[in-house]
């Protein structure tokens, strides 16, 4: 999981939730440009990207076609998925992503 954004409760929840479930977490500096974000996502073998702004979401959506391992891009600083990404099943608001998690039994998580 790559987490891109300012420190916040959502950042910490994503970080520690990932660690608890044996995922590798890679924090991304908010000053990183597209090339650095791509490099980090690719080399960390990230499957989930978490961002905090629509601008950061746009950055990763511009990279997503070259990152085939990405299963989800989650944004905590938006209330709804922007129209240009609404048809992409990999894009979630933080709230929607948490709702999906509620449906997964703990014994299914490895």
C-alpha cells in the first residue's frame, strides 16, 4: 500500500490497518512528482494507493494504466468519486472503502 497525503487520522488508520494485516506500507512524500510516485508504487508492488486530495487522485489515475497491480485507489479527502473516474471500479472514497471492509469476515483476511 502506498499512502500519499498529509498526516491525519485516516493516514494512521490506513497505515496501521495495513501493518496489522501483514501488508507492506510505503509512505509517499506529498512533494513527489509523477515519476517518483510511479517508481515507488511499482517497486513496492503496491496493490492499493491511498491519497487525501482530488489532485493526488488525478496524479495516480494518470499513472494507473502503467501500474497493472493496482486493485484500488482510495481518497479520504473527497466526498464522492469525481465524474471522470466514476466508471473505474478501482476508485473509492475512504468511506466507501471502509464499508467494503465491513463486509469481510476477519477470518478471511490473511
